[in-house]
C-alpha cells in the first residue's frame, strides 16, 4: 500500500468521490491534488468533479494526470466519459469527432487492461449496444402516455412501464442526466400513485438543465423519505430536485419569491434564465410542493419538518440569529437542519465577478476593486444601501458557529477551503494589511470558502 493510500484523508476523499460527493472530496483531496497533478488524489477529485457536472475542471485535471500517467486505464476511461458528456454540448457536426476521441481513449484503456468491463461497456454504448437505448425508449413511451393520460384508468395503465423503469440503475450522476433524474424520481417515490400525482417530466428536465438537483443530491441521506423545508429557496426551483432526491414533501420559503414569475437563476452558468413555469404553476402541478412568499416568522406553519435546508442562504440573512431561532419551533427531536454557508471573508465572498482567479479581467474596474480580498476593505467606503451592506451579513466563521450552537447541537461542521489557484494568491502580507483595520481577522477567515453544517435542535 502506498503512503498516500494509507492516509485517512485520502481514503475519506476517495470514498466520497466514488459516491459523487464533491464537497467532501474537495475537503480531503484538494491540497494534494493541486500540489501533485499526477497523484491518486488528483484522479479521484477529477472523478468527483465529473460526477457533479464540472466538466471543464474534470477535463483539465484528467489531462494533467494523463500527462504524467498516459496509460492509466481509469483516467483513460474518465477522459472518454468527459468527451462524451462534452459532445452533448457541441453542434451535431462535432459529435462524430468527440466520439472518436472517446473511443481512442477506451481502446487504449482496454489495451492496457483487457479485462476492464467498465471501459468495454462504455465502448458498447458508443456503438449503440447499450441497454440505455432500451431504457430511454421505455421512458419515452412512459412520458408520452403520461402526458396523454387524463382518466384514472389511463394512469393506472402506466403501472407496467413504471414497474419496469424502477428496476433500472439510475447510476451516480442523475443530477446531471435528465433520463436518470426521471428514473431516480420514480424509484424514490413513495408509491405509484404518489409518483403519478407529482411527476412532471419537463420540470425534471429543466431542473437538471439549471442545476437544481445537485444540492438535494448532496444531502440526499437527509432528504430521502422525509419532509423538507427549504429556507431562502429563491423562486422555488429546488422543489423538483428534492423530490428527485426522495423527499416526500417539499415546502419552499423565500420573502423575495414572485409566485407569478418564471424567472430563475441558472446555477450552472450563474445567469438568469426562464424556467418556463411559475412557482404557482409548479404547486398546481405538484401536490407535494408548497411554496411561500415570506419568512418563517410570517408564515404560520402548523407542522414540523424532518429536514430544514439553507443552501447558500445564511450569508444573506441580516438578522441571522432571529432566523435560526425562528426555525427551532419547526423542528422535532430528530429534525436535521443543514446549511452551506459562503464565507464573506474568502476570496470570492463578495458574490460578484470574478468568482475564480482565471476569470480576472484587469481592464475591468469592478474586478480590480474586489480581487484578492479587496472587497473586505471596500466595505467601509460603501453607501448604506450597497449590496454588501444590505444583502450580505459579513458574519465571521466563529460567529456563525456560536450563533448556531446557541440554538442547535452541531453534528457536522466541515470547513471547505478555497481552490488551490485562489490560495496561491494569499500571502501573510495580505493578512497583515487587513489586520490593521480588523485586528482579530485570521488566515482561516480568508482561506475558508464555505462551511457545511448539519445540526439538531437542543434537548
């Protein structure tokens, strides 16, 4: 066994990567992967990035790995899979070339390792010998008949196709694949009748396209078979994502929600888009989804929830403690409250462009203002109505932990570091500069990108 393979961090990161858990993979693999692109940590982190739809990150990392280890069969297979996924985004005339590149890598993998079933299976898929074609045909038939079914009898007639589909393997990447996302929904449904009442094939497709399934997938063990309250849900697009991940009921809450607007944020490209359906229409078509324009204090919830989710919300809550305290009455003894908190004091904590160092445009005055933690100094000179002061609470890491612990017992507290490219821009001089105005600021405050927290009500 290699020294690396014996390390607990590597084993945890590897297991997380195999499960498609990018956040945990980053926590345990990033440092070694970015330092040594030829390491096993780099390979498994690329795998996690691929499974979470970060194709360009996965492509670059795998390319660097293969530069050092050109005959690694697993990396050759991963490279082939990346090419096939990227082919879906290319014009039809590029499809053949992309498939040929994938085949070239698969053939190399099978030359090195003839008894490599995963590579042989993927090669068969490219040539059209995959069971996926049958799966897609069955799902297409199910969707067509579902759309036409108007009576109870017609819907009941869908049962044989439903039973066939729930036997399929949805795989690990169902958050990035509309076919597998639909199958995941059907498999995790409470029962046939519930599935038929809440199934919306077009909404599943859009949820994959705009990346509203990745976060529910990330916390699926806290979601499957449970009722979910999603605080700060935006326009309500996460509802279908949580149902795909196995939630039995979903309630979305946001004071800024417009129940009549179909405008939604595309999480993949960080731009606004049109989802083609309004929150009110989502509720009308999905009895398991309820959406509320307001706050927990304003809405009179009678029920308690099994899981309460705040995804990149806590940093926006100006009255953070009041909100967390207001969630306590909505918890029963086994309720999990889970949040992903984006740290204001990290390199991209400003929420503006650039999000990563490679996006920096020094000709852009707005970029020059915020890069390399400049947003921290910028705050003192901003007007009171600026976004940094009205929409970002600028809470420190120790402070949000302390606030959380006043109301909940913390079960998991994972601090996720910034990317290696970001950390390369850090220096003790930068920290010293900020400590002149914020003496208590620490290196940790500046290099931790986010916090993943799971907690339960005290007592």
